[in-house]
């Protein structure tokens, strides 16, 4: 079983590694090479990712054998928005993302939120749909000088 704990300021560099690994190891076939490179390098070159990690309510999922190693993370930023759900490729499809989303839904309920929203990639959309999220709209947005398809999704918490 994995350990889920609060994100710490000391985790930031490792979270940037998880972000990059998640994109590079899992986006092939869903995105072009140019999109993958633009997306994977975003967290290391743009301060908005670090800022979100520092100001949001974040959780990390760690290896049970070595809790110092983060396999996945996600956060609420702001309190009604699921943001930055990423999992290392080696740890994908092992329940890390599912447990993180469910824990953040519980936290949002505790904070009095009635629903959550997010912008899901092709990577996270299937998981969120399985967990009861629904698509509000599909959109194409510029990111890193390229267009990316994503889905605005909602989860009622009541």
C-alpha cells in the first residue's frame, strides 16, 4: 500500500521530476513529439507551476517501501479545482492517481465545496470519468506555442 501525505515545500524539486516523467513516459501516441516536449519542460521553466505547488492544498503518493520517493501528486488550487494530477510512468495504473483524487474530493467536501472542476488531459480524463466526473466541454488551448485538446470536467460532491 502506498502512503499519501501532505505536499511539503521540500518536495518541490522531486515534484518537477514527477511532472516531467509523467508526460514523457505516458503521452506517446496521444500527443505529438513537439507537444510532449513543450508540456514536459513546462514545469521546470515556468514559475506558475512552482507557485501553484506552494499555494495549493497538495497531496503526494509515496512508495510504501521508501516514503521519501514520490510516485504521484495532485492538488486543489483553488479549493474548488483539481489541479496538476501527475504520476510517474513506472507507477501508473497502480492506484496512485485514484487515491489522490478521492482524498482531494474528501478534503474539498471537508472545506464545504459542493463540486470540483478541472481541465483534464487525454491522460487524466479516463480516470476522472471512472470516478464519476463528467465532461462539461471540450476545448483546444494554446500551451507552449502549440494547441492542446483538453476537457473541462466537473464532479458533484454532494
